[in-house]
C-alpha cells in the first residue's frame, strides 16, 4: 500500500471517529447532564423518606463524567429501633432506590456503632452511588465533630 493511500485511510478513520464523538456528545449531553438531572429529580423524592427514617443529608458530591457518580453523605439524627426500621423498609418496597439506600444506611450504622477509631468521631455515612455502589463511614476529629455534629448528635 502506498503512503498516500495510508494517509487517506487514516484521514477517513479520523473523520468517522470525530462523527461518533459528536454523536455521543449530542446523545449524552455535556458531561451527562441529563443523567445528572434525572438522578437528582429521583434523589430529591427520596430525601423526605430518608429523613423520616432517621437520616439527614449533610452533603453531596457529584462527579461529572460518563457516567456521572453521586456520593451523598448522611448523618443519623436519632437511634431507630429495629422494629421501626422494619416498618420504614416495608413502606419503601415500591421505591427501589430509597429502599436500597435506607437498608444500606441501617446496616452501615449498625456496623459503625461497633467500631472505634482512636479519638475520631463518626460524622456520616457516604454512599457512592454508581454501577458498583460503595459505602464509607466518615470519621472526623473532635474540632470538626463539634462544628458538624457526630452521628447520633443531630
């Protein structure tokens, strides 16, 4: 194959890739903003349910990308007896995301109650929501705990 033919094929491939990239951008929106807004709309409807079940949202990280990722941090506002937990979960059977989130919050809170990390205080539970959800317990020093509250002190 001649050099001119190779150059022409490379140019053609470049054009095809450019067109595909532009099509993906149009389809997905800039940084997947349509997905971000759809998630936030659904997420906002779950917040009152989670608050009634003993958790309040203290912050939310949004990672813009393809796909976007969300990491809300919740703080336990009161101890919730197991019987009440079961009632809340049963009431969320129709709301899959809220049920999953609340179930995870209850399980993580039970685990967190058994842990101690030196002089640090548990400040919140961070749920990284994405294809593979991950839950983290956020610990802070005494000074920050005094400013933001520790779990159970909300």
